[in-house]
C-alpha cells in the first residue's frame, strides 16, 4: 500500500550517480530499492548477532553444567567428611568411657 502511494505521489525521475555511470529512474523505484536494501542489510546484521549469541549461550551452558557438576561433587565430599568426623568423634567418645 505504501509502495503504491509512493509510486503515485513520486513520479518524477532522479539521476543516480553510480561513480561509473548515471542512471535515471523514478524516485519511487529508487526509494523501493533502497528500502529493500536496508531491510536486507538489517536482517543480515541481526542474523549474525543471533548466531553469535547462540554460540555464547551454548558456551555458558557448558560452563554452567561443569560448575554444577563440581558443586555436586563438593557437596558429596562435604557429606563424606562430616560422616567421617562423626565416626571418629563417636570412636573417641567410646574410648573415653
């Protein structure tokens, strides 16, 4: 709808200087081409950022899993150490009696 409106309201021709040659096109065509070019470049930039962020998320997930496994191992070691201390203290109490 907007494109049709631009085409109707901007029938004048404009000269494009492409460094090598000059092209004369209707203003609406130039605006439409530049709009599509802008959308394409924007989509490419967003896609690159999305891929980069997915990679970062994957790395952080792996790091998080490693840290989670380490926490579980430390908790198990702590429980074993507490049980060992209880046994030793119980053995000392029985020896004192």
